[in-house]
C-alpha cells in the first residue's frame, strides 16, 4: 500500500531463471536494527534422516507465496517502506529480505501443525507428510489439509504432489529404501570444472559437503582443498 513512512529501503529487480523478474528490497539497514526472532529453522540433516526411516508414502505441499499469507502488525508496517519510481510503498504482509520473515513463518507453521508433528515435517513453506501405509497416509493428509484450510492457507497445486513412493526433497531422493543424493544435483557437481581459483575451490567444497555422508573418507579427500582455502583466512 502507499506509504508515508520515514523509512525508505531501496528496491531493485533481479532476473529469475525463467527470464522473468523478481522485485527485491534491500533491507540491510533495517535488519541491522531489528530485534532478532531466534525461533529455529529445522535441521535439514535431521529432517532427511527422519524421512529416510522406511516410510512407504509421501506427499509434499507448497504454501503459495507463503510470506504473503502472514500479515504484519499494523504498527510495524511503516518500517517495511521501500522506494519505487511510483513513490513510497509498504508491505501489509511478511516481505522477502526481512531477517525475521523465515523464523516468523516457521513459527506460525510449526504452531498450527503441532498436532501433526508425528507424521508431517515443515521447512518454512514446504510441508512433507510421511506414512507407512495407504490408509494411514490418507488420514494424515486429511488432518494436515484440514488445519491449513481452517487457517486459510492456500497451496500452490503445481508444486504439490500426493501419494508418492519416492520424492525429491532438500536435494535428496527419498523412498522406502532410504535416502540417496538427488541425481540432478550429482550431475551438476560432475559438470563443475576443476577449481582453479579460491572462489571456485570454495564453491566446489560447498557443493560436495552437502553429500559428505555418501563419500567414503570425505575428510581425507577434501583435506588438500581445505588446506589451500584455509591459507587465506
């Protein structure tokens, strides 16, 4: 909505992979003076381990533009003001770029879905439901969707999938047989050229470290690269 706030963060456009544009706001100065919400985000490694515990059916639900479904308190909206060619505007809902948007959203989702914590995992706007049988999974999905409906959350159908026996989640492929690296991610790593600069070396380490549990003697294999990158620290 139009704003008359004394706050004014710069806004800019960033190109997306599909050649469209996303508006982002640089909230660095606001974030520096914001009291942090320390609600924890889920540990991704622990989440993957839970899902890889022999479950037969999985469903994934994506909250459509999740942040935009959480209103900001009226007295705080002026703090989100940003500059555009058309004037000053401020957000009525959680905005991308605010330090507290991810933990605040996670808190809301964790609270409302707490009755489903034995069969549903939430990572910000992604929900995974997991079950050991078809009948059980049907009940679990009904419980999750009922809660989301009660709280007026809308889903993005194109990013949802139900009753799958194998899913890709957090860069891993998960099924009743266990957890393995996502093939697309592995192919992307294989195609990385041999690092020739410090930046490329750090990028390579970051890419393979996520799959360290699948790499025998990872620490020994990565040690020579770590030795080089540590020289500059």
